[in-house]
């Protein structure tokens, strides 16, 4: 390789090409090294699971899409949502259907089952509490970014449990023979 500083005589017409070639090498090296370092850092971060910042907002999955929780409902909002209405909880193993009578009674069943369990519901502070033969559990309810999609937090699994709302006894639980009674 011939450089400008060498003692070999150069033809003047080649000098601009040599200078351009040296400048291109310097520029390539100056850009290539940072790009290569970024690539190596990206591969290392991906290998350690650090390539994406972890999402910390709570969310639920419904119909194959992720929806983030927005706001916790007040006790009055929960009462308005559930009273004389049906909630359909979306479990990994199927739909759990629960009709809430305004007098505090509930009927609960899996959508594929015929006979529902009878129980009770009430609002305590900003949570809904359900009482069935297996015991009482209280949960806050959240809205999501999708209209008519809600979440109970915590759910029965690793995170929030999604549910949709339907008016009245939409799944006709009152027409089925009751399996048990918590009252």
C-alpha cells in the first residue's frame, strides 16, 4: 500500500484518489467501530433478557390482545356495574359466569356447567366480596383501555383476571337448578 508519506515518488494524478481512499477508510473505521459496539451490546442485552425495558403496568389478555388496566373503580362504581348484571370471567380453562342480584345474592357457574352455586356479594370499601361455600374473597375491580372489559386484581393466577359485563341475567343462571347454597 502506498501512502503519501512514503519516499516513493507519486504520480500527481493519483494523489486525489489516494487521499479520497484514505479519508473513506478513516470515515468507515470511525463509523464502523461505534456501530459494531452497539451491535455487540444489543446482542449481549438480548441474550441476558435486557433488550427491552420490562412493562410494569398491569394488563389482561382478551381475544388475543393485551389491554392495560387504567383505573380502580370505587365501591359505588362496582355496585353499579354488578348489581342485577352478569360478569363473565375469562379463565385459562374457560368462562366463569356470575349473576349478581341487587339484593346481594349471586349465582355462579362455569359456562359449560348446568347447575350454578348460590352465594352472596357485597361491597366493602372499594372492593367486591363474594361468599360461597368455599369461603369469602374480596377484590378490587379495574377498568381497562378497552370498553366493557374489566379486571379483578389480583386474579386467581399470575396476574389480573379479565372479565366482561353483560346486562341482566344474560346467561339465564336463574333458570337453572342450584347446586349449592351459601346463604
